[in-house]
C-alpha cells in the first residue's frame, strides 16, 4: 500500500472516529451560543408570531363567516308595503298565518311600528316624527330547518297579499361568503409570504454560520468527515433554534389573542366591542384554532432544519 493510500485510509478512519465520538458525547461540534444563532432564533420567533397571528385571524374570520351564514340562512323576511285601500294589520296577520303554515317554519313574528322606525334611525337620525310616513312593515320568519323549508311555496302563497314580498337574504349571503373567502385567501397568501421570508432568512443565517465556522468545517473535511455528517450537525443545531424560536413566537401569539379577547370583552366600549364581536366572534379561537396555532411551531422548526440542511450540503459541495 502506498503512503498516499495509507494517509487517506487514516483520514477516513479518523473521520469515522470523530463521527462516532460526536454521536456518543454531548459536546457539540457546532457552537451553541453564537450571535448568528441568537439573531436567527429572534427572527424565527418574530416570524412564528406573525404566522400564528395571521393564521388565527383567518380562523376567526372563517368561524365568524360560517356562523353568519348559518344565522342568515335560518331567517327570511316578509315585507309588506303600505298600499291604498289595504288594511296593514290584516295583511300582517294573513302573511303571518301563511308563513306558519309552510313546512320548516318555526316562527313568524311581525315587527311593531316602533321597531320598524328604529331600523330607520341609523339613516334618518333620531328624534324624527315618522308617524306621517308610510313605513313598510316586516315579519321575521325563523326556519327550523333551512333544507326542509319550502320557500318557493311561501313566495307563491304571499302573492295573494298585495304589497307582500319575500326576502331570503341570498344576495347578502353571497356577498358575505365572497368577503370571507377573500379574507381567507388573502391571509393564506400573507402566510405564504411570511414562510418564504423565513426560508430566505434561514438560508442567509446558515451560510453566515457556515462562513464563521469555516475552520471547523475544513478540519472536519481534512480528517475525512462526510458531508452528510457535517450537514446533520448543523441541521440539529438549527432544529433546536427553530423549536425555541417557534415556541416563543407561538406563546406570544396565544397571549396576543387572550389579551385581545380581554380588551374586547372589558376595556372597549360596549358598542365597539359588539362590532368587533360580530366581525371576529369575541376572539375565541376554540380548540381547533389553538391546535392550528400549535401546529405552526413544529412546521417552522422542521422548515428551519430542512432548509439549513440543504443550504449546508450545497455550501459543502461548493467548497469541496
């Protein structure tokens, strides 16, 4: 065997011994506490926080939209316009009886004249005398089962009453679903952009760490350590960074939603709280929302580890 072959054999054996010792002892090859590692952990925590807040907002809007659509779908409105020669109260009672006779209708409650006037106050203002105006009257019909209710039959039966029309709120439900879908898609796009920015940050941080630890990498290469072993060491290091940063960011997001719920429930005025409650449902994520936020942490950690491994292997191939 030549001297060169014997030297290569010793280097290979030395690399294998280094790998066995690295796996058997707790002393890490990659430095644990470095400026790059701490900066990356802070960046991952911020990105995880933004990802969880975005995903939580998407969950809240989706839940609220489902609740809105369900509530609107269980209610239809009968409008009776005042027509000369028609007795309004008689038409109201007739329409109420017609509605209650339709299968799937749970109740039909007419609004009083005062309640009808209150509905116009946001547009006309308060303190106005509306008694001289001919205001349409409304009957709120609650459906026990929207699937079983025969609204076509109800609409045909109401044709016997002059000035009576049926509003199923279909246009409102369509606009509501479109708005909710737009918000959800926008939130998912923002989440994808955050993930992309996180990947780019991990790539730059990994290359910076590799450059600052070039001496260690060269020594490991010199004694025959494989690229897979070196990449695994860096991958383990970045996996721990990703887990810590993800846990900090996820915990911060949960605290954010808890604080937001407390603010909406007690600090804001009742009117503002009710409006935000209609939009976001009292900021209650529920178990499925909390599970979705918790799932972001391992996803971020795995993304950090996989990205760092590919970056390290590509870096090693370039310097080999």
